[in-house]
């Protein structure tokens, strides 16, 4: 088998990317300071399309039962479907549509914060756009980053996307009830995750039924 590797982008492109990432990191730090001033715990929820990000947030909100003390920034390309699903749980939700962009960035979060009613809010979830590549490079200013993957994404999802899992504070494996049907070994996925990020808790859940949700809440340092 022959493996072809790219020689890399032009120098101009490298410099442009470095400047872009540096600007984002600066804005992310500003966002975090703003959260700290308001005593808000911000959590960035990342994962691919269909992994269960929205369902996980809904399950956590149901378990916490703290209503308007929670705000959610919902990222999506064009729709407000996920925002509407989350709003049912009583949280204040702001929708951010990115168009063709495959991730949220710190500037978009800065704008979304301006639209949020932060008074009384203690917890902020940021649901990133469904993608396992781009979001990892763009911190948003959140205190913690959680990555959701699921057994329906196959046995190689973690090893093929190491960078985003390396950035995670918590790793969640969703839809464990379907592992046998999908012929996926959760223990092997956990081993893969531990090789990439030995410090992040690896939690198996079924977000629809609520299995494992208390462990996620505990790993995030939240209180019921």
C-alpha cells in the first residue's frame, strides 16, 4: 500500500492560519474572563453529526432540573431544530447559524453572549457544529470541553480523529445499547481514547434512556 502525504500549504497560508488561530485564542480568553466575571460555568459540547449532542444536553438538563439558571448556545449550519428541542427543557437558548462554516469560533460566541440574558445564569452549554475535525482547533472560552461519540460511528472513530479527543476534558460514548448490533466493542474504544487522552474520564451512556448521565454530570463538576 502506498501512502501519499501532502507537502504542506504555501507559507502565506501557514501565516494566515496562524494569525487566524491566534486571534481566536485571544477572543476565547476574553470570553472566558466574561464568564468568570459573571460566575458562569461554560461547557463546550463537541461531536459529529448524529452522535447525540443535543440529546445529551437535554438529558443533563432533565437530571439537573435547574431551568432558567441554564443557557445554551446552539450551533448549526442553517436550522434551529436542536435549539427548539433544548428550549423545551426550560433553558434560555440562542441559535447560532454558521452557514457553510464547520465550527463555532470565539467571535460567534462573543456575539451570542451579547444576546443572552446572563443575569441568574450559572451554567452555559455551547453545542458546537457537528464535526470531529474543525472545532478542536477553535477554543471558545469554555471552562471544559466534552466530546461525544457513538457506537453507530464505527470502531475507528476515535483513532481516526485523535486531535479533538486530545482536547477533551470528558469523553462520552453514546448509544451503548446498539454496540452489539453495530459490532463495536466499547472497551476497545475506551482503550483507544485512553491512549490519546489518559486524563479524560471515558463514560458510556445511553442519552435517550438516561443511562450514565449522572456520571457525566459528576465528571463535569455539576450538582443535581
